[in-house]
C-alpha cells in the first residue's frame, strides 16, 4: 500500500515540474516592445502664446525687452530716435516697458503703413484676333509667293519693332547707404590725448582726455537726436544723427549747449567737456552704424 500511495504523488510532482518548465519557456520567448510614443506625448511643449511671442521677436525690426533695458538704451543700440520707437509702439509712458515685451525698433514697412488701402485688380487684355491670310479685295491676288511673304496667323510681330531699353535696376539699399556714409565729412570732436581706444568687447568708442569746460564739437553735420542724461554710464550725453545709417555720441559732458531737434554743422560746439558719470575729465566718443558701434578711426582723419 505504501508503494501505491507514493505513485500518485510522483505523478503530480512530474506534472508540476513540466508545467513550470513550460511557463519559463514561454516567459523567455515573450517579445519586448519599446513604448516610444508615450515619451513623445509626455514631452513638454511651449504654450501657443509663447511660441507666437518668440516668433514675433525673431522678426526683422523687432526687439524683446531684457532686464535692465531702458527705452533710451534700446534706441541707441538700434540707431533710432526714442520718440520714433514710442510712436511705432503706441507707448503711453516711455519709462513703462516690461521684460519680455516685444517692441518695434525699425520703421514699419510701406505695406504695413498702407494696410487699409485697397487695390483694384489689373484688367486682363482680351485675346488677340488672328489675322486672315486670304487676300483682300484691294490687294493683289492670293498666291503662294505672297502668302510666304506675309506673317502667318498668330505670328507675333513685336520683334520687328525697335524695343525700348529696359529700365536700369535700382541699386541695392545697402550700396546707397554705403555711398552716403562715404560722402560724409568728419573731424575730431575734441582736442586732447586718446586715453582709451576702440574695443568692441570693452570700449564702444574712444576716450579723449581734456580739461573741464573744453569745447566739444559735432564731428559731422547732422541733427541732434538726443540731449540729456537718461542713459546710465554716459552722463550728460549728446547724440547726433547724420543719415539713416550713422550717428555719433558724445558722453560725460559738463554742460550741453544744444537741444533735441537742432540741426548742427560740422565743427559746431555742442557741449563742454566734463566728468559726468566718469572717473576723470574726458570725452567718450562713439560712431554707430545701423546701431552697431564701429571704430571711429575708420571715419576720423589722421592727426
């Protein structure tokens, strides 16, 4: 009876081991599926408003206000009059600009200024009526020789007429600006020793040492775009705009003797040298081309 009782237990154990082996085999052969769709769906995306604001900021002639910016500084860095920027952006308070705000810093395009003007479609001329090759009553009889001498139906005869010369292509705006810059006549804005030269990373112009009250003159003819002390680090500052591309800046003055909107001639006194917002008496002089500081030595005559 003991041997008979052990037989069912052995059979059950054998069956159990077989099932476990089958499960392990199925587990090893199960395929591995990579779920990449979930990671893509969970990836954060910028809000539509933020994307639109970034896209607008990347447009030509637009600028996004950063921490520490002032409207006067933005205008100087883009070579524009701050009053124009106020008008282009309909700003009620020039001092109330916010970080992240997108401002227009260039004149609107012609199409934007005349957005409300409606244009009429140009009418399409009617199709030309083909001419007949048969002879008319008042002409000589039709024959192959006469037909060969006449233009066939649909043949264009404009090539037989003398064509008017094509109008000359307009010169690129960049070339016009460059030629205008070359025509400007420059002189040194003050007498004195140069104590700091142009370095785009450190000094955006040149520094000329002098004595208090010494004359500071306009380096070229132009219009006073700014006269005041609203830009930190420049003290009493005068900015003269010479054309659409170039302006000059005169900083650290003791006294300003011109006002905004004045037309000044080359060599005309515009300020007295001083040390406002500076550690010594000197004139900080900059020339900016399309808002970007350039080396004044490229424009000033040798001395």
